[in-house]
C-alpha cells in the first residue's frame, strides 16, 4: 500500500519554492488518498446493504424464513449479526484484512436473514419506499458529515448516550408493550441514527490521517463500512415503524 503521507517529491519549475511546492503536492496526494479511502468505505457499505437486501428477499419468498422463524433457530438468526459485530470490533487487531472482509460479507448475509422478518409484517411497496427514503436521507447526512467544517465530536457523546437510552427503553417495553413508548423509541431512534450518520462519517474521515500508509488501512475500511451499514439499517428499521404499511 502506498504511503500517502510520504509521497515522492516532485520537481519544481524555475523560481518555484521547493517547500511550498512540496507541501502542495503532499496535500493533493493526501486528498486523493482520502477520497479513495472514503469511496472504498461507501462501496463496501453499499454492497453489504445490497447483499443483505437480496438475501432477505430470497429468504422470505422461498419460504425458508417461515420455516426457520417457527423453530428455536430464530434466536440464532436474530443474534448472529451481533456476534459478528463483536468479533470484528474486538478482534480487529488479531484478524487479517482478508478475515475482516470475509466476516463482513458473512455478517451481511446473516443480517439479511434476520431482516427477512419485515416481509411478514409490512407490505413490499412500503418497504421499498422506506428503503429509498432512508437511502436519500443517509446520503444527505453523510455528505454533511464529510463536508462540514464544524466538529461533531460533542454531539457524538450525546448520541451514544441516547443510543443506550433507547436500548434500555426497548428492553423495558418488551414487558410493558406500550404503543406510545414504542412510537417514542422509534422517533428518537430515527433522530439518533440520523445524527450518528453525520458524526460517524466525520470521524471516519478524520481517522484516515492515522491509518494512511499503514497495514491497518484495509481493516479500517471494513470497520468504517460496518459502522455506516449499522447506521443505515437502524435508521431504516426505525423509519419503517412510521412509513411501513402493515399486512
């Protein structure tokens, strides 16, 4: 992998300042490397979402989902994505780049199997509309996070606290079964993951300066794709509570 922080020096014309020319060249190379890095993250993330969608649709329409969700295997399908996330997050320093990539694709497949349950609850057209609405919102929020000059680090701490809050509220509502609380959780979930999309994009952009030119850059791309994938999918699921037409 090329070291984008240590580009080859370029020759300068007569009368040009070598130091300024070198700085300008380094800046150009860094920007090109950053764009390539972020594009790789988006490509992995979009490919993972597409793979999950195809698996979910096939799993639901072939009857496999109905067969699995009627057995204790449903818990394996539901919890497997969390297991992959934990392995990738905590084992990143021990795993190779190829292993991380393989785990990401495996995660996308099992996540698709888990998501197939939505086809039994909501109509296909409303799922499609919600998906494209989520895609549009995600693109705008991620672009904002990438281009804004304002630091979003302070907002990130608040959003993480809010995320833990809705997780606790969701667990409580398993027993309460309150429609009002469920609506409030979904509303806050949309806002929190919308904010996290912008925050995580800015954080991933800033991370490039630390990983550029190192062996870790490939794994950083996969972890970045996983982060944005989770932001997208969670925002989609919470939006589906409002936009989805139930069967």
